[in-house]
C-alpha cells in the first residue's frame, strides 16, 4: 500500500511539471547569467594644444608671422657652454627677429640648447657654472617676454649613477630658480629614452618640470640602417622592435599624460644603400618641404617608387641616383595626424612640430 502511495505521489509531481512546461510560451526567453568582458576605457583628450619649434637658423631675413593655430612657440634657442650663454652666437642675436614673428596671443618658450657633451659634462660637474648659466637664461627670458624656459640637454653617456645624480641636481636648481622668477620650466626628452641607454632618470625629473616634450623622431639614425622616422607600429622585417605605441606605454608609467607633449619631426633621411639594402655611409636629412619639391611634386629619379607604409603610417621612397640605390623615409602631416588619433585616445592632447619652415 505504501509503495502504491509513493508511486501515485511521483505521478502527480511529474504531471505538474509537464503542465508548467506546456503552459510556458515557446517564445519566453531563457535567462542565463552572462559575464561580459569589460571594454578598456579610452581616455580621450579634451582639447589640443599645438606647439611649433622655431630654430634660430630658420628666421634670418624671415618676415613670416607664426601661424596663429600654434598657441605655443618655442624659440630654439640659446647656446650654452661652461662660460654661460653664448651671446656672440646667432641663437642669442636673433631673439629680436623671433619676437617680431610671434603674435601677441601666442605663448613664447625659450629653449636652452646644451648640445655639446664635453661642455655639458663640465657644467654638470660645477654647481657655480650651472647657477651662472641658469641666471643668464632666466634674465634673457624675462627681458624678452618669454613665459617659460625649456632645457634641451643632450648627453652621449652611459647611465652611471654619478652622471644621473649630477643631472638630477642640475634640474633641481633650474626648476627652483625658474619658479622663483614666475616662469614655467620644461624639458625635452629623447623618444627612445626607454629603448637605448640614456643617463636620465625621468621618474625623478618629472617632479621638476611642468612639461616633458618627447622628441618622437630620429628612431632610425642617419648613421644607422634605413627605417621610419618614428613608426606608429613596427614595420615588418625591421630589426628595430620599438615604436610610438610602445614609447607612450613607457612614458605614461612615469609621467602624467597632462605633462606630455609629443613632438613630430617633419623631415626624413635619404640613405644610399647597397644591393642588399644596407646603408652605404650616413643618411642625408631632408625637410618635408625639400622632399615635396624634389620628389612628391614630380619624381625625376630613376626607378622612383613612392608608398605609404600601413604600420608606421610614414612614407618611403625608393629611387636610383648616379647608379646608386636610395631609400628615403619621412614623417609628414598625414602620418603625424594618424599618430595623433592614437595619442588622443591615450589622453594626450598636446602636440608639437619640429620645425618652422620644414613643412
């Protein structure tokens, strides 16, 4: 009897389940717990600021006004040695001509060019020489209405701790003195800072500067093998595995993006190559304007082939001249604009161009 009751109970339960299933419309959705992969946040920058670098050698006899689209103009600039600012050099002598080219609403930055490694080593080893050089630079900046000072310190040296510490202290003094005089203080930095050994501790230096101007060009050197100026992504078969995307990933680890200004070099190198594509001697630098005139308007060279590389976004020209094969890579407005789209998505809104009269 008990067995019969159990069987009857099971039949009733099964009937109820069947009735619920049959009464549920076939169009009713089947609910599942779905776990979506989060989409990475895109830090789109809110505005763009454009900077133009004006080298002292580009303004002789020039009556051109700087395009107002550039809100910031960098005068490049004063030369330095262990005795201080070189006031007999054209960089100093041409300041008045530079000032005449700038519109009243454009912010002017004065660059101090420290390009001689031997002289720079002397200055870094002598605090009194540093203070004298800094004092002169600040005085010249204030006398000529500059809003800030930019340090362009170039040094061919391995990153030994003694040299790194000297550079750190030099930046400390420079920053303190500029701030006491109500001036901004910024610095240039190599685009390949994290790729090749350089004696700059950017993690330390970041606290001493208002802006870091990344010179995002010259990854492939004139003395090296042919390649893009600074590719967005690495070109296939390029032995260099560095590019602008990796560069920004490195920089943003130590510098806030609102301090970064990415500077594009509007020029290229023309390398003579052997039948295997290896360089023969050093490449020759050509501005975008020269390339436009010599190749893009009409290429009269033999075997002239012009193409834009989809990875780097830059243009490469292959041609023959005097029975020698050549390879010419260069940055232009199209490639720099493509890189800016990427950088804008990384939250970078400030860009610059090297240099006035090059494009």
